[in-house]
C-alpha cells in the first residue's frame, strides 16, 4: 500500500487528494488493448493505420481529445524511417479504463509495470481473453524486443504492418505467461515469439486476434 501511495504522489503531487488521482477512469484512460483488430490479420494499414484504429476505438468509448499511438515497432519502409515502439508513445503515466496504474513512465513500462491479465483491459474496460478462455487472444502484436526497440528478425512486423498473408510478427503475451527465455521473463508482455504468418488464421493458430496496445502520449 505504501509503495502505491508513493507512486501516486509522484504522479499527482503531494498536495492532490489521492481520491482525485487513484479514481481516474473513463476520460482518464491512457492505455488499452484494442478490443478488435483490423480484420486483416497483421495488415493494420501501417503504423498510421494502427494509430487511427486506436483513436477510433478510444473515441467510440467516449475518450476524446487525446493523441493515441499504437505500441508498434516497424522497419524503414516506403521512405519512412524505422521506428521503435518505445519512442512513439510519450512518457506516461498510463492508466487503464478502470483507473489502474499501468506504468508511471517509459522506464517503468519496460521494467516492472502493472500489466497483468486482470489489468489488461480493452477500451471498454473488458478483460482480454487469455489462456483458459475461448478463444485465447493473449498474443499482442508489437514487433518489438523486450526493451521496446525494433526486433531484429527477417520480418518482425508483417512487412511494416501491411501484410495479411506472408511474413511474421513478434508478439507479447498480455497475461505474462510465455516463451521468453531468462533473464527477460517480465518482458513477455511485449516480446514472446514470432507468428507463423500474418493472416487472421495464422495469428489465431498461436493464440492471437490481431490485437495491439494503444497509449496516449
């Protein structure tokens, strides 16, 4: 409890009542997992299309006036430079749809964050289906290494998030179970394994629904 209060004070300032900070929800949401993917597997319409999807879902849930960024890394493509997921999301803090603190800042997000199967909520405040649920959709598209940089694989991002057929994508496990080797078990939320393809069927085969993280800058 003491650690939670200390972290809240760092965000809100010592003079702000805890109830006004810890009670953030609804319009205070700054982190969610998409409730639905693009409908085209790993083809998200590129980074820009993924960002637009985040904005559409957030506004559909009643959260407006925020700049949303998909937590995705991608290689250089079509004249656009390579991007690292960690560099495009701002520096927090991030809260889920029910006001739970996910991370105070970028460093905490990529260290010991608050992402669990209980806090992994979509923009409507619903829990993402994970192992033990039907269907399992705990695979979250990221294209990233545990530190949030672009994964160095032949294809880690379904061809810069434009392929719904060939290719592969690095995914994380939002329920924090996974295939990560030591010493990065805590990072399995964003970097667990590659997919066997980029189609909707290929993603579903290993426990994915084409979902991804959205964060407000």
